[in-house]
C-alpha cells in the first residue's frame, strides 16, 4: 500500500503489536495502519500468504551457520529455497558445492533483472557467557531482532526473500544468490562464476548493513602469512638455539610502520593489522618457527605490499592467503541512480562478495545496500532494528518492480 505522490510526507513507526503506524508529518493524524502479523491486510492487493520478513529473519538466526560449517550454511540455503518454492512454485532453483554450498534462486520472467547476493555464514559466537541473550535465540523485542547474524546478514537475506515473493505476486522477479564462507574470504562466491556468467542483469545488490544507504565502494583485502625460522634448543640453554618468536616479534613493529600504505580519494587509506601470532611447540623448547597473519585493506593492486614484506629481515617466508580486489562502482550509473535510497559516496569499511562478483561480471554495477547498523556486525549482542528490516523489504520490492 502506498500513498499517492500528492500526499504529505509520512512518518512510520513499529509497535510491538506488529503494527506499522503511518502518520502525516504536518498533522500527526494517523492515516493508515498495516497489520503485519495477522490476516487483516484486507486493503492490500498482495496475497495473504506473503512471508513476514521479521519471522523469517528470526528463524534464520535460530539456525547456526558459522563459517566452514557446510551443513549449517546448506540448511539456511535450503530453508530459504523452500520458503520461496512454497510461495512461488515456479521459482527456478539451482544448487552446487559440497563443502562450500551455493544456491541460485530465480523468480519471475527470464529478463534483465537485479541479482541480490547474500552470504549464509556468520562469524563465530565466541563465549556465550558474554551475551546478554541466547545468540541463536532469534528473540524479538519492541524494536529489535537479537542474535548472531541478525545484521550480518540474515536480516538482509530475509528482506530480499520477502521482497521476491511480493514481486512475484505482481508479475516481476529477480535472482537471489546464496553463498558460503564470505566471512573467511568470500570463498564460496569464488565458485559461482559460471552460474551467474550468462544472467541478464540490471545490477547486483549485496544487502550488507549500510543503515539503508547505498554504497558503491569498499577496499580490497590482502592477507599474508608471515613465517620466521629459528633453531630449536633446550629451554634451559636458549643460547644454543635461535628463537623464531623473538625474531618475528622484533620484525613486525618496525615493518608495519614502514609499510607502503597508499591513499585513494574515494576508498581512503590502506591499513595493515596483525591478526594472529603463533610460535613454539612447548614452554621448555626454544621455538624453531613462528607465524603471524596480516590483514591489509587495499585500494589498488598489492604487489608493492608483498615486496615490502619479503624484504623484511626476520621474516623468512611470505605466503598469500587472500587477495580480493577493491570494489568500485560509478555512483552515477543508471542502475545506481534508479535505486530508491540516498547514495553515499563513502566506502563501507568491510569487504563483501562484491569483490569476487565484479570479477565475474565487470559489466554489471554492484552496490552494497542493506538494513542494519554496521557497528553491530560481528558484535556481542548483535541486534537489528525491526524498522530497518521492514523498510528494506519495501525498498527491495520497489527495485524488483521497477523496469529497466
């Protein structure tokens, strides 16, 4: 249900009873209430079987799917595919990948339509004692959905699913690509190239958390494994050995300060951060090896960074773990300008599957645009505003109903 273009601006609010109350800003007089959780949508032209994105998101949060858990990710993908099949029997579903499952769901006419790319893994919960609520409880209070993955990105996935069902009811459609292991390097998306190569697409939307502002860029990710060698000796006679832990630890600080980090006017400045450090086999043995992992966020090709670390005294081996290119989309591209949301030229701080998908489809504009506060991503007590989830569903439906 939409007010006419001549109507005054409206304010929308969510109430715990499941009601959207819409009031005119100029008078604050209620003009419409839409009951989301009952069959009282008599004024709506949509079928009463429409899926509630809030309930679906809560269900997905209750399905643990940490990265590298193929069974958990597959279960999420199968559930979403089943929901779409139940509501849109003509939906076309293609699956693949054993250890890193993927699913492509196509709804509506086989024409130029958008593709939504959603990963189905989450980061680990960590120590559940640090959580105020069950991280897999999918609890809903007056304003938020709580739990691991609510923001990153099962809320966005639920909004897309509900929007596809609505759009199909009005003769429109689009594609939904579900991937695995995005959180550990977009490893699942790397297996979908052939699947999306021949799709006729207007654009690709990655519904990660952007507080519903459209973003067109993010830095790339270049991860390295840094290895130092030493010589083992008895812990009581350290002078007889070469301590690899001390060699590597001494090398890292100065090397980080001299790393050739570059700046880009759109993407910002590159960063470098040590993520892990491991060394030694036992307390009473001088460690013969030590390893650190390095997370670098890049604005262009990483060759100078690799060369820098290879030259550092105290680092004997450098291995590339991950190399994802930066995402850049023209904010003035017709598809981007057609989206019913403001475009923010600032990049998002994280990487997305968009890095991989742009390599497969350089001809298609890719944006990051979804519900949720980005500061909630990977956070303890992760939570998603319900109002953003419902608004995202409406916005995604508008995109699907628009014609190229």
